[in-house]
C-alpha cells in the first residue's frame, strides 16, 4: 500500500510532554466495531469489558539506553550521543548514534559525565561496525553485569524524539516512562499503553472478572521510526525479542474456548500475540525474535480488542491500528481526537479499539 495513505496533519500542541496524573485519568477514545466513536477516560475500561475477558500486558522494563560522550583518540573530540537498541552479547550493542558522520569504524567513544562516578569513572566503546542511518555496533570495555551497571549509572531514559526535541529528560521521566508492570529489563522504549495503568485500575478489572496476563516484548527504537519508503512493501521492520510462557498461552486459549475475548494492552502485546498464534487461532508458547509488520489486509488471529495510544503519521503503528479497525475509521477517529484536544504519543491519551466487523 502507498505510505502516504497513512499521513495526516498533527498540530505540535497535540503532543503530550508529560503523562496524565493520576495515570488512569487520561482520556480514552472508544472506537466500536461499527466505527461509532465515544469519548471516555481510562478508568472506564472495566465497563467496556466482560467477565472472562483476558487482558495481556507487556512487562518489559526500559533500560537507561541514552548515553552521552565524546570521540577520543584523534585531534578533535566531538560530542556523541548514542541510543542502545539491541544487545548482541555480553559486551556488544547495536546503537543509533548522532552525529554519525563524526564516527568511523575503529573509533573509540568515551561515555561519562564530569562529576559522576562509574566504576573507573567512564565507559569506553569501540565502533566495531558502521551501517546505514546512524546505526553502529559498539564493543564496550566492560562485560556482563559490570556493563549493565555502568549503563544504568551513566545512561538516561531514551525519551522519544518528539518529546526529547522539546525538553530534556529529567528525574520525573525515570518513573514516568516505566509501566507499573515493568519487570524484565531490555526495552529501549516504553510499551506506552501500559503507562495508563494504576493499582486501582488493576483491582477494578479483577473485580469485574477480567484476567490479567504478563508477556514480554523488549521494545526497540524502531518503534519511533517513520516509514520512509513510498510503498509499505519496501519497509523492513527491526526485530524485537519476546516471550510468552506456556502457562500464559494455555490460560488464554482456555479463556477463548469459554467465550472470553483477548485484549492487547499496546501494539507490542498485539504484535507478540499475533506472532505466536497459529492459523487455527491457537496461541503457542513463544521465545525468540519477531519482525511482524501488520498493515491493512492482515487477518488477526489472536486479538479482539486493542488498548493503545495515538501514533505518529506514516508510522508502522498507525498502519497497525488501521488494519485493526479500518483505515477510514481510524482517520476519522484521529481527526475527532485532534479536534477534541486529545493528547498524542507516548505520554498522551488512549484509544480502545474494537476489531472492525469486516
């Protein structure tokens, strides 16, 4: 499909720079199966679900993947920023760097801030490989837990570019950019639909008779990237690692057999569930990478309802929600959201999408 079909105009003022407080007081636009739109708030979620429905949440935890440093070993020492996007082994990471033109294969980048102590006072990494679009392989001077500790000490939350371009990350983001379910470290971007949850909302869902299940997909920086090709068939998704336990798969299959619906909290949960589901609709245990790219025409096998945020124009995520609820319906929903003052992107408001009847 043509990428420009998924374009729309978004006023800069619609981009949320901080989350709602409390989190479950964010607004929620409900898109019903027939395309009817209703305005609500996240605390309304239990009344839109039924006893026996099953909520699936991503429990990944965002690491402090944003590092700042400088190139060393040559006459000049330009500043370098790196966002870690994928662990390769105990000492090597794929990263996005800027300005990429300042680095060549073999260069050494020293990460660290004056006055902050990190093991030996800094963290060095050699550029082992340089690819396209600012992507490099960094080989760090530390390994395993020592490297993890250094990154946690020197790094900061990798806020999405549409927030980071308007303000610097601060101590509030360290908490704001983690969901209440965050447990398994490895993501470089938050599964943002999960940011709307509070213990009170979780308790209300359980009281309603809705089950809650945890799966893990370590979200990569590719979630921020717009589709640059003219046709979606030419876009290559970044692979992300995920896991669904046998117990979770069995419980979800049993609930569906008894008439319960599966509600994915976030596009990350949806993508992992669809990757793990067989043609007959049976959800299988899963442990590995997925690069599933969902566009209109995709046949959903696992997910009946999707809770998600409002996404970027021309993004793979807007394509996904258009596949789920219909492109025309989602364009109309986003137009309504913009006109009604809904807040967009990672810290923004929510959509509760029911799968289109067609």
